């Protein structure tokens, strides 16, 4: 390991570390390849204003990148054959269809998830040819398709259809998952009705069903998808509900829902800064339970074991017709559990913390016996059956505070909310010998880098950032063999700044 000083890490965002091998890793090929890494900023595309660069997909055949652009309601296209001089091409106009939420590419096909003008109505998946941007086909899916991806075979498209309610919360469509078989153009849309009978049991394990007059099937909101290497299974994050569903893509059934439980912030390794009004940036332990609520997830198989890695962003429901979000000082605590002498409700302690009104009143007497906050301010490694293999604890907070104190929790302004808000995750598999995890932090405009070759004991490596990039929404890794310049790439789509930034492995 070559150690870098803090100023080099913060300013240049360099990453250098030596190859390590695991004798027990059955996936390691006989040929040993160079897995040294030195990621540096290569280029940045200024796509437009806010919301012009949320999610990107890359086509290795045409060397083009496709970017969801809701500012102009199109897919922006750039040819990046020469990363030193990306060339903008004619965009795909989506005014006839709706707003784009997600894109994916496979085998010369571009899939676009488009929500209806009334987002409680069924959405569409549009498929285009990446070479000339002509429409090949369109498929009707569930309400509000929020994420789309291909299986590794390229023969199947999967979309997570969030099914969000309207602002009055009078219409709440089913949350669904759609499976599109490109071999016969069939569409199978799965809902969660079969799990309504399991609602009570799942809730005791930390799953959330809490919308007004909702059952489980209407309450779930599929957010993001991870696909197994063999294209047989998909895992779908159910963010607001604090769970992950497992979908069998062969039988086209939802096999299980895995409740994720809660994180104990009273434990030393889970300390956090819970106030934006205490004039200090300091990690402390508090009697708080964090709701994992993952946004992006990614699948990885390491040494023959399957894992799903989650960015535990957190998300509250806050509508005109229903809101669960309150600051703790506006609620009542059970003083037998939270003695008044400890002044938890003061702004410099926990008073400013945003929490939920839907959990914590165990005995239904009108006061809180437990405190729950949104998100876990971490990434987690889950086994394929939903059991926790590793959680990063306070690593994101402690590393950003130590190395980039001025950016910590967005200048401390988000300490009362969800901290740095880990939003996105991506894994770079380096010839089955080394695995890098990239974690996008929406509020601090940074990318955390970890070595997860040992997935139950990841190692923090560095922080990447580029001046002018704000709110990384989508992360995309491109292996050296698919890259336009023969080097590993990390592509970051930044929602607020409307920029797409390329980091290049210069080893």
C-alpha cells in the first residue's frame, strides 16, 4: 500500500495501491494481471443545468454515452471515442412519451425508462438502436418506471416501477417489477399482492408498510435493480419500505422480501453527527435506530459467494396528503426511556434530527419509546438471502470529516437529516482478482472508494471529487477492455451541476 497525504487525497483524488491476491479465491485465473490503480480526473462534459445529467449508460460498440436529461426531456448523446474531446450528437427527443428516469445499454440496444405525464399511470420502456438512435420498440410497464437494466445475457430488460402516490395521496398505484423478454417481446409485470398475507410478519422484522389505507402491495416502491451474473435473478431495493426483494427471472416470480432491520447508532462504530445547530462537527453515539432504506444496489460474486451491496441513503414520505417526517423536538419522548435531564430535544443534541412518526411508539401511548432516523449513512454488504454481512458503520462520516472537513455533511447542513446521503454504488471487477467499490455521496459531491476484495472487511482507500460537480446521482464503471482508451473508467453523472465526469485508471 502506498500511502497518500491528506491534501493529495482531497485535492487530487488519487488512488494507489498494490495488487493483493487471495489464495482461497476460486475465481482467480491462472494469469495474473496488473491490478494497480491510480484513478485521476480525465474529462468533464457540461451537459446543461440541474437535472440534465442524472443517469448515464455507455455503449462499448459505438463508444457513445447516453444521458437522461429531464431539463430538456431528452437523452443527450456524446461520442467519447476520444475522451479528450467528446463530441455531442443529436439527442433523442422524448416529448411524445414522457420524462426519462433511467437508461441502460446492451448489445447495441438502448433501453429508456419513461414515466407517464400522470406518473400514477403505466409508464414505458423504450428501446432504441445505439448506432443511429432509431426507435426499435416500446413496452408498457407499471407506474413510474424508475430504473431499467438489462440482464448480462442482453435478452431480458428489467424495470423497477416505483408506483408513487399522487401528492394528495388519494391514488397509490401498485409498486411493480416488469420483465421484458426481447426474444418474443413479451412483458410480464409482477406485483407484490402475494405478500399481503405476510405483512404483519415482515413488519416485525423491520419492513415498513405505512401509507394511508395501504396494504403491502400498494405500499412497496421498487427503486433499483441488481442482476446476477448468470442472468437468473434480480434483487430490487424497496427503499421507503426498508427491504430488498428477490425476483426469479426464469419463473418470473418474486421469491422473497428481505426486511433489513435497523442500525444501532448507540454502538461506537455507528456514531454520527445528528445536529446542524451545535456549532461543531463531531461524531457521537446516540440512542437512535437508523432505517437502512437503500437506494442503489449492485450485485457482485466474489470467490463464489453472491452479495448485494447497498447505498443506504434513506427516504421519507412527505406529501401534502400524508407526511411522516418531523423533527424530534416536535414530538414527545417517553421520559422513562429518555430522561429529560439528558436534554435530547435540545437543538444541539437531537432536537433538530428528522425522524418518522410511523415508528417508535411501542405501547401506543402517544410518546416515543424509540427514535428512528432515515438511512444508515453507510453502505452495506448483504448476502443473497438478505442477511447482513458487513456495514460500513461510521466510515463515510469519519473519513469525510478527517480528509475533507469543509465538505462534511454538506458543511454540516445535512447532519440533522441523512448526512452525506450515500446515493449510488458501482463495483469494478479487476479480472476476478481485485474488486473496487465506488460510493457516490449526493450531499458532499464526492465518491468514496473501497477495496472490497474481502467483502466482509472492506478497506477504505480514498475520496474522489472534481470542482464543479454537484450531487452525484449515477455511477458507471467501464472495464479497460470496453473502454474507448483501453483504461478502466468511472463515469459519474451529477444531477445538480448537470455534468458528467470521467475518472481514468492511469495504471
